[in-house]
């Protein structure tokens, strides 16, 4: 198995990229939560629109996904991880 | 059915329980116990839940029943802000902790140069902005009470005979005020952290979450019959499709995010009560989780409520009325407690935060200036702070009650968005202050003013209804009849949703004015320093400014600190500082570090500006603020300039001294010359006088003297007398020439005539012959000068040649050359000339070439030189030749000094 090049500093590099992810996560959340703007708003026929159950699943699904991602990132980047 | 009295009893019990929890927590905190719980990320996250007020608990369901999924925007915004903690909250919390910020007003005032004006503006805006929110809590508690009083569950509740809504509202308001005063300002610890309150809020957060989830679970699995059935019911209901307007979706998300950052109560729990910045990272995902759980069952409750309850029921109360209608009294009681928790925790924290702002930024500065006699006078000032806070709490709740009575209620969500719109106006000044160094105080003031005015006009006043605060005419024709000033269609752009319209216009114009005014104004030095500290906070956490406390006695500071912190606390603080400085005893050295630490400690109680003013009074205004530093810099610049002036002056002086020294040397030399001259004169005079005296004595005393002898002696005396006379004449002549008193008689004649005269005169009666070689053609030059004097010079030169030329056949060549307007006349004899060492002194007075026979006094050449100088020419010995050669330069036209000046003036004209 080939050796890792020493100069890459994988750990700190990975950590910086994780911090990038922390910074970008709210933008992802914002983008996904703004998707409903493209849904059709029914004017005459109520049955044409996106059903409430689907909308609920979508909005809350993103909510859960985003906070799970936030939790995972926190697990990987929290300060006391450095010592271990 | 639960009776009202039972409800009140349960509420009181609940409140008492909370009070005990808070009391225990506070006692544990002061003893330093239970830190694992009090300072845990869990409590921090739960305390953030005061975002979810009665509006969430009751209003969200009503909101969903009216407008579908739109309610969720109110929670999406804060979730995004929390998830994006790295961008704004991290910085906000860090600044709040390092600068000991006590409120959102303190933050903004601190950032813009600790301006109290700005603090007052923000405080007033907060009070006005939060008032509808407090009214909302009152309304929700009154509504929830009323539903228990209603004989028939779910019906409209205003006309129930047994229940007087205004009276109930009044008692609820009084109760809340009392509760807040007891909770927040119970003890004399006026520090802005309230561990007791925080823990109580956390408990209430658990209660309201549990209650709402319990109702939700009951509705989904107890009433609707499971998840899939509930979903089917949702899709079949009136709100079964996606009906949210895009504009409202975006605007409300942004508005709630902005309000989450700007709400005074959120700032209180998020920044002021924060113990550890790492808690923020946990809350970043834990708080969105809480929000998600809170809003999870909202839509099912709304839909099932719409299905099961009679038409006309208030959807804002479905959370209560659903369990009641199903006979679930216990659950209803739990739901009531949840709503009560939401309302009370919000009112407590919000009024506490506002009362801190009011007392720190309005009451205390006013009180301090009214006192006017200095902060170290009189006794304990803490009772003033406590009193002002209590009065502020009463005032704020009274305002809320007043708003409730005037606006006459309305949907909870509508009231909530109005409040959000008001506080969101802080956002541009706040974010601009955190991220942009160019943001200025004036810009912030103008931005806030613009945003606030627009909010009042487009959101707050219209909320009282058409014909309420604004007349119907204003709504239709605009303010003062100006069509572009309609409160719901500014600038003629109508057709927008009123909320979107108000949010977009107020926030965008607020930002625009803030930025533009900031660009065109100039910040004060202290503002620039604070700006730099806020914007670059992650890099440098230096002190805001330092005190030079050399004048401040520690005792004076102690006296003041005791009044604000309390005697034991202040003493403990001083002792700790003294120990830190390594000193025995109670009083630390008033080093700048110590005074600054003290100022921060005080700032936590009374706000940065007030603390600074108080310390400033004690220290006697020796704060080394930036203005002072600038003044010092100015002074040192002046001193530098002064010293460089001094240096120049001293250079000038030393130059003058050197000049004087040179002049002195010259004078000394001249004096020596004069002495030498006098001794020469005496010598010259004595020689002939001696011989005259001797011969005249012989003539007097000798009786037997023959005639020829007598004649001989007499002629010797005569000759010597003539010599004396000539010497005196020469001296007189020289003195006249040297003093410049000579008057020149100018005439015009040919040079040859002058030379003829000179040669004839000089050679008259000469013992030895001297051949003269002249070129008459060259000499035919006309010249205008004092011809007699010039002739005198020539005579002297010719006579010298005749006397001293040692050639066997003496001859003199007189050569004339014309150069420009000067005549060069050389007198060259064929003798061996003058020795090199003598050449430099032949023009000195009384110089006679030694070893040469002669009768002159040695004044002839001196006189010649003086004459030539007067005539504007010169005379010199031409060295480097084997023969004696003198060169006389004489101008063709003699020009006097006065004539030269006149010529210069004419030339200038």
C-alpha cells in the first residue's frame, strides 16, 4: 500500500473542508426551502396544487436533513475532538 | 369541566414551582454549584425557546387553519440563522461577551462610539416594537381563560356573561408584572445575568414542548386514527393544497430570521446569558430540532380542529378546545399550562431585557445628570437601578395592556408579524456594524429612523384598523392627500400583500439610507476604533480603551463600585484584583487594566455608556480615550514643531555667535594694527623732532658759531620740518581717504595730459635721470574722474620708480590698454622688482622696503590704494615678473554709489 504524502496534512485539511461545509449548510437549507416558490399555486381548482401532505413531508424532511447534517458536522468539528 | 378557580389555583401553583426552581438555581449559581446544569448547552438551547411564545403555542395552529403552511416560515428563518451560526451568531456572541454588552441597544450604541443617543433611539424603538407582542401574550392568556369559562366549548367567547375579558386582561397583566418584578428584580443583584430566570425558562420550554406534543399525539393517534389517516384528512381539507404566495413565503422567512437576531429577549438569552461560546455550536442543530418539534403537529391539529369543532370556533384556540371538546380535561389543563408557560416566559424575559435597556440608557443617564454632583457622592445607587427597572417593567406591561385594549385583538399571527417588523429594523445597523467598518453613527441613526417611520406608517398604525389610528381617507388617498403616501401602496405600487409591502419598503429603504448616509459621513475617532474592534473581533480582542487611573484613588472606585455591585461583591472583586496584582490588603493599584476590568464589571450592570461616565467622573476625566490620545498627539506635534523652531533659532544663534567671534577677532586684529600704527607714527614723528630739537639747542647754546654753520644747521631744521609736514599731510590725506570723507572733483580730460603732468611733477628736481617710454596713441583716451587724485597716484608710481629702480640705466615703460570700460595702465621699470615675501605688504602703511635707501614715510602706496578704491578702480603689484611692475585699473567713467543706486532704480522701473 502506497504511503500518504507527508505534506498533505490530511487531518487539518479535512477539518477546514468540514468548516466550509458548516458555512455552506445554511445556504443549502435556504435554497431547498425556497423550492416551494416554484410550486404551482392553484387559483380555481384546489386539487391541481401540491397536496398538503407532500408539502409537509418536503418541508419537514429538509428540516430533519439539515439539522442532522448540522449535528454530524458538529460531531466532527467540535473543539474537544482535537485532543482525541 | 375545569372551573376557573381551579385553573387560577393551578397557575399559581405552577408559578410558585417555577419560583422555587429559579430560587434554587440562583442560590446554586452564587455558591458555584450545579454548574454542569446551569451552564450546560441543553439549558442554553432550551432558553432560546422563548422564541416560541403563546403565538407559537396557540397562534401557529390558527395561522395554519387560515393560511396553510405559511406559519412554518416563522420557524424556518430562525432555523436558518441557527444553522448558519458561523456567519453571524458566532461573531455576535463573541462581541457580546468580550464587550460585556447588556442589550441590543447597548450593542448598537457600543459599536457606534458608545453613543447614548443611538441607545435611546434603539430602546424606544424596542419598547414600541415589542408592545404588540406583549399584548399578544395577554390576549392569548385571556382567550385561553375565557374558553374554560365558556358554557359551550368552542364557541365565540366574547359575550360570555360570567367572563369579563378586559377585566381578566387587566388582572393577567398585573399578575405578569408582579411575577416579572419578583423574578427579574427580586434581589439586589443587578447584574444582567439571571441564572434563575434562565433555568425557569428552560423548564417552561420543556413544559410547552411536552404539552404541544401531547396534544399533537392525541390528535393524530387519538382522534384521526393514525399517521396515514391524518395525511389523508389533511389532503382532503380546505387547506389541503399548497396555497402560499411566493412573496409572503420569502418575506416572512427573512423577517423571522431578522427578528430572531434583533428581538431584545432573544438577544438577552442568546448573547447576554451565554456562558460558553461552544454552546452555540450545539444549539446550532439542537434549537432547529426544537423548532421542528414545536411546529410538527401544528397542521394536523388545525385540520382536525377545523373538522371536528363547530364552525365559528376561534382557530387560535384549537390546542385547548380540541381536548376540551373530547372531554380530556387533564390534557386540556396541560395544554393550558403549556400556553401559560409560553406567555409568561416570553413576558418575563422580554420585559426584563427591555427594562434593562430603559433603565441603562434612559433612566440612569437622566438620573446621573440630574444628580450632577458626581458618582462618588451619596449612598447606594443600586436601589435606584432596581427601582427604575421595576418601574420600566410596569410601564412596558402597561403599554402592552393599552395596545391590547386599543387594537381590540385580532389574529395572533398578525400581531406577531407587526412586532417582528418593528424590531427587524435594527438589522441593517446591527449587521452593518458587525461586518462593515464604514458604517457610521449618523448612518445608523438615519437608517433606523427611516425604517422605523415606515414601519409605524405601513404596519403599526394600519393594525388599528381603517378609521383607527389612520383615517379611511389616508388609506385611500394617502397621507395629506398625497397619492404616493398610501400606507399600503407606497409610491403608487399597490396590489402587494400589506405585510410584504411593509417589510420590503421599510427594510430596503432603511438599508439604503443607512448605507448612503454612512458613505457620506465621517465617523468620530472613538467610533472608528469601536468599529475596527467589532469588525475584526475574531482577530483582536483588545480593550476598548484604557484608563490612566493614576489620579483615581482605589477607595473612590470602591465606594462607587459598592453602590452598583453591592458591598460584598465589590469587596470580593477588589480583593481578587489585589491578589491578582500580588498585593496584600483590600485595595489593588488603580492600574489601567484594573480600572478597565472594573468598568466592564459595572457595564454589565448599568450599560457601557453609563459605566464609562461613572468611572470617568471618579477618575476625573483622565480616561485615555481616542480623543484624548488625538489631543496628546496634537500637542506632541506642536511640541515637535516648537522644538524644531527652537533648533532653528539655536542654529541661527550659533551662527550669529560665530559671526560675532569673527568680528571680535577682526576687531582685536584692528586694535593691534592701530597700536602698531600709533607706535609707527610716534616713531616716524620722533626721528625728525629729535634732530630738530638737537640742532635748535646747538643754535641756542653755541655762542661762537660761524655763519655757514648756522645756515647749515638751520637748513637741516628746515628740511626736517618739511619732512614732518609732509608726513602729517600724508597722514591727514590717508585718514580722509579711509574715512570716505573725501570729495571728488570730476573732470574730463585725456589720459595723456594726466600722465604728462605726473611725469613732469615726479621727475622735477630728480637726482638721477629716468627714461620714460610711452605710447602716445594708446594714451589718447578721454576719461572722466578726479584727475588730480589720479595724477597723485601716477606721480607716486613714477617717483617710486625713479627712487628705487636699481638698474644702471633706469627706465620706465608706461603701457595703456583699454578693456571694456576700464583702462589698464601698467608701470614697468627695469629694476629687479620687489621680493616675493614683500609683495603682499607693500600697500600696508609705513612699509618701507628694508635695505633700500629712501626718505618716504611708507604711506605713498597706501594712499594710492585708497585713492584707486575711491575712484572705482584698483592698484596691484604684478607678480611673477623679473622687473617691478604696477598695474592701475581705472574706469573710463567714474560711477559713484549714488549714481549706481539711481541706475538700479531706473533699471527696475
